[in-house]
């Protein structure tokens, strides 16, 4: 690739991260914060200026656009969806982001502005491979928002590259590409307003064309192809006690505060907890408790790569509930579970090329890669469940959801080059050729 993508990509990324877009979990609206619309409006304008057709900022604030095939020869190639989310995690402050560029990382601890916060390479194993690379860090008071503005900037830079008519000698061969920027991924709402019908475009001919494969650009480091996510349920455990004035409570009061505390205490901690598990191990995680004497509620998330085990976790919660009621006769406990998302492995396995071509594209660039699993979910989990196999790809995010977050420009550049190679493979080989 002879076009310089490094400086425009950095300029783009710095511009996007300075627009604070924290998702708000307490909001009922979509998007949950109006600041996300500031960024999606800007992305919409920038895509229109690139001359993309079918470029829409919809009523929910999501941005959709289509890039036609590079030539008639590839017009019938499978359409590829590229997706990133514009919101940032509510778990760390996200407004007034002041990015700082380190041109060449020297391997030493990085002091973040005057905040007193330090990124210590000893506590971030990725950093050993980043010496000499360009990093973007914060001033230590906010997150950076590379999750997922690194993905947004990578897709935008690719769109700019694919629509750059002046640089014919660098022309990347590709089939039709669909672009989608979503809101509120961080609070589990990224795909709330997406349907397969909306993913299809009417702009390329008489018949609507739908993507055959999708990629979320929302991964850490480089060379990782996430092909599995957790399967996820949430559980709401309700305790109904009996309240009465403490003066006359003997033999009559059933205190739901004590019941909820006992329940949480009986949950396993040496296994099946986030604090004691890693890799493919699942867990139950109590994350919220509201308690009064008459009523209490404990909310948990249940996670496992094996969907069937989620039911076993529910049975475990019910058994613990029975133990509590044995000690507190008259107490009522109800365990309700709600589905959140499912492991995308089975859906992705239906289209092996989705991961195969991503691997081939890294190999073509001389970059080692791994198939990886996510101890969480992505918008790709939900898109895959809808019938669109959607692995997740690396875009150079590090230490996400924290004020020590940083992004690596070199890895973002690689992500753009990787997408170009990946699109070439879908254009030339389509489905069924390995
Ligand atoms: Zn993300």
C-alpha cells in the first residue's frame, strides 16, 4: 500500500476520541446519551463527503452506508459488513478526553499528565511488544475511547481508501461492503434496532443485497480473531420476607436483608466466580443487591462458553435458595433467568471462510495470528445469532474501560491493511474455496 494512511488515521482517531460518547445505563432512550449523536452525525457527514451511496443516519442515530464493488467483475462477490460502536464504557469518565501521542514507546512506565496515574508495563503484558510503536494515551482522568473509536477510525480510513479515485495504482479489489456504526454496545443495546432486512441494501441493483459475513472491529492488540464469546444469562433472585415492628418481631419477622446476605455468602467463591476463573471457565457473578426487611433482590450474571451449563448455574442458585429457606421458614425465594446473548461459535462454524480468510489475510501481511475466545459478548454474538456470522478483529485497543486505556497506532494501521487483504479474499474466492 503506497498511500500514507498513518497520519490521516491518527488525525481521525484523535478527532473522534475528543467527542465524549459515554453510554448511560440508567437511560431508557436509544442512544442512551445524546453525545453519541454528535459523533454519528459527524461520521455520516464524512461518509457523504467520500461520496458513499446509500448513506443514512437513521432515526436511532446509527449510521449505515454502502461501498459498491471495486469493479463489475466483483459486483456479485459476497457483501461484507464492517461494524464498530461509537459509544464508550460508562465504567470510567468519558468526557473531556485529552489524548496524548507518544511517538515511540521506550518501554518505561508512562506517567499520564499530572494525574499521578501511571501505566506500568509490568502490569500490562501486551506492552513488551510495543516498544518503538506509537501509542495514544490519556491524561489519566478519563478513558481514551479506543474501545471502540479505534474500530470506527479504522473503518472510516478504509472507506476513504476504497473511495480514493485518484490512486488507481493502489486500487484494492473488493466486492460490495456494508458499513454500520452502532450506539450503546457497552450497555448491551448495540443490536437493538438492527434487523437482517435493514442490513440489506437496495442501492446496488433491482434486488436488495444482504451481507453474507460480518466483522466487528472491536478487539485488542493485533492478530486476534475472536470466534467464540460467552453464552450469557442474567438472574434475578427475589426474596420475600415479612416485616413487622422490631419491638414485636419475636417469632414473626422474616428479614429479607439477612436472607439475601446469606444467599450471597453461600455462592461459591473458590470456583464459578469471576475472581477465581479464567480461559474457558464460566462463572456466576452477583453484581447488584437491593434489600429491605420485607423484600430483597440480588442480580447476577451467568456466563459460560457451554450454553447448557447456564441451566446448571440456575439450578445451583435454586439449591442455594432452598438452603436459605430451610434456615428461614416462611421466606419465599424466586429465581428468574433472562437470556442475554449466546456463544457465536456454532454460527460462525457454518461459514468457515469467515475466520479462514481473516487468518489468510494476516499471513499475507506476514503477521502471526491466533483464533481467540472472548470472556464477554460482542455485537457479533447477537448478529451471528440473527444469522450473520460475525467474528471480532483486533484494532489495537489496550486496558479498555479504564483511565489507563491506550491505543497503538501501528496496530490500527495494520487493522486497515488487514481489512484490505480480507476484502480482496472475499472478492476473489467467495464461498467454498479454501
Ligand atoms: Zn467495544
